[in-house]
C-alpha cells in the first residue's frame, strides 16, 4: 500500500512542476514575513518574483544550524506566534537550543508524511502500533502518534523507558508494528529473555527504527531476535521531526518525500552539487511548511542519493543510510550531543582543565552509554577522595542538565588525555555501526 500514490509515484517532470509551483509561492511568503530571510535573500540578490521553477533553488542562500541558533527563539519564523500551535526544542551546540514550531497546517503535513512513513514500512490501517519513542519535546513520539492517527492505526503510546511494562503491554495487546530506537529494541529483547518471554513469539511484522545511527549487522540482529522486518526512518526536528524519509520493504535506501522536502546533495566545503551516487551533505528545502520554513537547510548528514524508480513503484528519490556527519555531533538514544556542550560546562568549573574526551559505547544488548573523561589539575588530583567525589558529582550533574541524558564522569590526572596537533579527538565512538 502507498499512502499518497499520486505524489509518491509521480513521473519526474510532473514532480518538478509541482515542486516549482511550491517554490514560487514559498520564496515570496518567506521574504514578506521573515526579516532574517529578507536580508539573506537581498544579500544573495534574489528577487522573490524571479523564481520561475525548481531549478532556481540553486540561486537561494543556504540556512545553517548557526542561523537557527543566532536567531533563537523566533527570528526564523515566517508565521506569527498567534498561528503557532506546537513547539519542540532540541539541544543545540552551545547556549541556545533549536526551537521548531508548527502551525495547524504544519501538524497536518507532519501527520501526512508520517502516515506515508508508516505505510512505506508496511503498516496497514487497523494495525496496532506500540510507540516507544519518547513523547515530549523530542519529536519522535508525537510524530509517530500523528501519523498513526492519520493512517488509522491503533496506538499504544508507551513512550520510552519502563521496559518491564513495555514487555507486559506487548504480551497483552500483541502489536504488529513497533517504533523506537534500534538500540532500545535490542535491549528489550535481552530483558524479555531474562523475564522468560520469547520475543519471537509476538504478532510482530514491522519495526521502524531511527534517531541514532545503526548498521546492517544490527538490522540482522534485530530481525533475528524479534522475527520482524526492521526498517530505517530518517528525520530531524529542524525539517519536521521523523517523517523526512523511510525505507520500503526492499530496504534499498530511504524514500525521501521530495514533493515537500526538496533534497540536494552538496560538497560540504564548496556547497556545489555533487553527482548522483556520490557522497555529500544532504540539504533540504521545506517547500510547504508555514511556521518556520527553511531554505536549503544544511543537515550536516552525509548521504548519497539515487533517483531511479524503486521496485516498490515509488519514484521519490532514495537516500542512503547516514554515512557520517560534517560536524562532530553524536546521537545517543535519540538525543543530539555536541562535544562543545560539554566543553562549555567544563569551562565554567574552576577545578577542571579544558581537556576532555567523550566515550560512547554500546555493550552487547545494552543501551548506549556515555562516559566523559575530564582532566583535573595537579592540585585537585592530589586532594582527598571526598573532594574528588564531590567534584565528579558536580560535573556529572551539570553535564546531565545540559544534555538531558545520563552520563558517567571519570576524573583523570593531568596530561592523561591524548593531545592532538590538529583537531582534538573529542569523541571515541565504540559503537559498531
Ligand atoms: Zn521503494
């Protein structure tokens, strides 16, 4: 089943015409309603009425994460605050978080692309879905919720955590579709076995996993453990949340809903388009959003794109799994973590040195763990244990309040952390992805 066949299977020329029509309306809308973008477009010499088709997108300026941060909270909004119905906040690099807003129409768009996502993975109206993505400021839970409502699924909104309860609910209600992070589904399999539950025995057909990087071996492990089809979902809150791209049953790239989220793949250094099939940075323009539409947003995710029609019948282009990042952001349990956030905390604590390292690990069947190694100065390190413990607790508390995830902190002697002549190696990611 294809949720919106008329656009998901649209011939290329007709799709370009549709996208061009949207862009012709979008640019004047943004120009007339957002002072920040008006300045950017003026500086780029783009007259809003000069947009004739989708090919003109290349004349538009890029939007970056810094633009969002610098204009926090409302600078990039095109809709008035009275029309904003929902806001979500995600962590930023330092200081200001990223704020995204939705008008009623935007929530409608989100519901639509999430219904397409669920359908693309193989869900069918009437199915029961367990949504174990976090509900709240994180867009995962509510995004799936809106899509499932739109599609006519029966929703069990368990949110994340409380694993024993999740497993009990699974047994009692036999959902056919599961949505959560890939590391959490593996963790639940392990917990299930410990509780004497056979994860293979459910009514499972499909899992929709995302919000953190994962690999083909991990997919095989999930499919084996749960006896389900494990598919990959892609999204980011700046664009809409989950619902930007989704794998179909062929598991050969993620269909990006390009009629509304126009993709370009560029060289991250020059900003020039790279040829089809080559790796580059994914850039997305939101063609129909109202509250905070973005022009050529630099996602910093490295992917390649394939415009060939898929065996499933969809013509929407497919992006690869994320192959890397242009910055040093890491994603842990669905939360974006920037080393600079930790640096910021440490700079505010007198006793520490600005030398640190973040170690992320995914032990077999456990959730991702973050350990922060922090150098302390000679004087402090020779202090009594009680003082060291107090300092460690203080650092832990401050980092956790900034990152919104649990971490462990280890204090190390001066000069323990390897120095680099070039870019410091702030992150050691031991997860096998
Ligand atoms: Zn397909």
